[in-house]
C-alpha cells in the first residue's frame, strides 16, 4: 500500500473523529447531561378547578375539584415524592404511588379512600382558584415537570396531553387555605 493512501486514510479517520467530538460538544449541556424523558412521559392532562354546582365546602364539592396526571409511556413511573402545588403554596406530596403505563390518576381535593385511579388530598377547603391559578407538577428532586395555568388571559399548558381541558369561568370565591395537605398512605 502506498504511503499516500495510508496517510489519506489516517487523515480521514482523524477528521471523522474530530467531527464526532465537535458534534457532541455542540449539544447544550442540559440536553447532553439531563435527559428530559420524565416531562414527555408524565404530565398534567386535565384540571377541574371549578367544582360543578355550589361551592359549599362539602366533601362532595371538594372532590369534584381535581387534577389529572397522565403517564403516556408504556412503563410504570414511580411518583413517590413528586408534588402537585398551587400558586399559594398548597402542596400535595405523592407517597408511595406508582402510575402504571398509559394510565391516568385523578387527585381530588377532598377526603376519600385512595385507589389506583383516584387519590385524595384530604383537605377541608378548596385548593384551586376559580378565577386564576396554576397547577405545577414537580418530580421527587423538585424539578419542574409540567404545569397548567388558567384565568387572567393566561390559559396555558407546558407539555402533557391537551385532550381534555376543564377551564371554567366560574365566580371567584374567597378562599382560606389550610396549608399542608400532604398525602400519607
């Protein structure tokens, strides 16, 4: 083999290797270091923030106020330690809950018995404001996963499934938040 052919091959290999290294370095650090698969798999799929009927703080009324979380992947996702929070800081903490693949769980505001498809915050007062609020979902490390906002010209949703929106222009109610509201199993 001629030395010019060998040199050309080595040069081509070196150029290819350099291009590969440069291409990997061109990725943003967040994309290269932290895959965003959680955000694509799990999200807020619907919010019923204005309980149908009278807002009378009855358990029935409170449980008609809910947020749905959907897992769009085929694999189960461990939601233990994840949080669902409103703008006032009322926080629900998932405790020992696993969301099956291609399924949805509904988190109700009031008191109830948890099942695979329905969880309860065990609150005695409303959480989600009828006029405007934001439901924010974070993982067990406190990282943003998804949110859903409504009211005051800010209806928005970052990620998840837009299949079923429950935005209502109900009357604003004077709410007294009881804070806490951590779910325990």
